[in-house]
């Protein structure tokens, strides 16, 4: 019997949980120990903010007696009672989340809960397909690295080093010591490159004569697990369930290869864009910007401005949990979702606004000599530019109307007089 659980077994677990079976009953059905089933479910569950039949998501402890209205400050809002709105939790100062106590006890998920159709709280589910994807990723990662222990490496070193110091090549050594060396020539070269063997590349007869081959630039490994529950389809389902009117599209704008880059945050409804200069195009630089914005705005205003973030599959966006959660409290501050691969049109609003940036910073322009002050100036000019799709209003005015002067002030954005706007490289003296 395999120690590893199959997709078929995971589907059985999902089905039996839906039927309300206990871990002991599921284990008996699959021929596995109940603790194995418990670990599988607890380690691979996913969270979702979803409402009930005919009811919006609302996890506030005060939701039943709440009489507040127009928390979103939209006079045209058709929902008179905020407790029945899908986004009131993001705006209400009195919000305090209620967590279902059943989730602290087996089976730790909502799959077979009798009150699921009536519950409007945050939920946890075991989904077989998502669990299998996470398992395959972890399995793949566990099989990477150097497949040799310390004793074997020591024996290999004692054999190789004296022969190489005599001027022998790796090929010659492998041919004449095939019974003692159970590794390929390529593997031995890799061990020497990694510094695991006493000798180095300079001791090899021929290798130092060759120039190293040009390699592609540094490629950051993307955590494939980051897309679980955050696909473009999940994004649409989330928006329908929660009726969020606000989406922020996130992207990167590259300068010269290997140099500084921009992180852009585009508020779709307002056509308003923020841009931040980063020294490197990595995930930590993105997390740092979100942490700074959280500190600058405060958690309440941050949640109001960034309820949902949609981005592409770039490696710099591959750590969504640290983007979503407050560093100190662990509180969820936003929800990150990903476009489909090679489908940048799914965040077309941000892509289109990048055309304005490219008027000032054409492709191939180096950002290395620019400062954040320069970037802020550029974005002030872009956000002060009248747009036809905003009824000839500016993104600045629209954003201020939607979120208030305090938000504009904290972000440090300024309105540029219409006749002073410049969207040419000369703005930054490039």
C-alpha cells in the first residue's frame, strides 16, 4: 500500500466530509488511520469569504441588530441597510469578526456543515483538486537538492582529489574507476562547482581554458502554490459572492535590464495609479511597499482602498500571503488574485495606463538615476490628466470623490494645473 494519498482518495475524502462522516469513518472507508485523514484535512484546507443563499458575506458580530446605512458614502447605493451589503465589513468602524467555533473541532471544515446554506461567516473547505496540487508541489520540492550523504561525499572526495591533483581529468577518472564512482561526469562537475569537493575548477586540466557559457538572467522561482484559490476564475467567483465594486490591478514596469523597476497599483474605477520605485524586481520589494502603505494609511483605510488586488504571474508577486496579511497582527488586509497565464488583457486597465508612463519613460530608459520624488511627480501629472471615460474628470478628482481628501493627503498625491501637465521625457529631464 502506498504511503502517499492519491487524487481518487482525496476526492473520496471530500465527498465523505460533505456527507458529514467522521475522520474514523473516512479512515475505515479508505483503509487508513483516522489521524492520517485528520492531518490531510487540516494541512490542506482553504479559506473563503462567502455568503449564504440570498445573503451576502458578513462576519460581523453585530450584523443581526445593525441599522447602519451608506457606510460606503455612495449616495446612489441601492442597498439601504449595510448589514445586507457584501462590502460593509470593509467600511464599518465597529466591525468585529465572528469566527465559527465549530472550526476548532473535527472535521475543522465546513464541507458537511448543516448550517452552511445559512452561514455568512468566513469558511474553511477541503477541496480535493487544490489539495492534490499542493501535494504535488511539495513532493517536487522535496526531491530537489543533492542526493548524497556526508559519508558518501567524504569517500568520493578522498578518491577524486588526489587523482585530480595529479593532473587527471574527470573523464579519465570515471573510465578507470567505474566500480568505485557511481556518479556521472556531469554530477561530479556539479559537486566541484558547488564547493563540495576539496579541489576546485582551477585544478581541472581543461575547464579553466573555457569561458563560462552565457546564462539567462537570474530567474526567481515562482511558488506554484500561490495560485491555489487565487486564479482568475476564483477572482470572478469572489467578486460575485462579495459584490466588491473596487479592484486594484498590480503590475511592474521595467527599465533597463537588471536595473530599477516600478511597481504600479491601478484603481480601476477611478483610473488612478500609484507607482513605486524598487531597486530589484523581487517579491520582498513588493511586500515592503504593501507594509509601508499599511503603516502610512492605517489598517482601516488600507482595507478600504485595497479590498481586492489582481495581478499577473510574475515571480515578484509569488508570495501573496505576506501581501495579504498585516505583518504584526496577521489580520487579512487585502485579497490577491492572479490573471490566467499569458493573459495580460485581463488587467487591461493597468496595461493601458502604462502607456502614459511610457510617454515620460520610453521603453529602454534606465530608472537607475531616478528617485521616488521623480516618480511621484510623473504620477501627479498622469493622474491630473482629464479622461473621457471619467466624463472629462481627472483620476485625481475621481479618487478624491471616492475616498476623500484624507486618503489623497496620506498618499502624497498633488493636483497639477491642466495647462502645466507635461507627459514627455523632458518632465524628468531625461
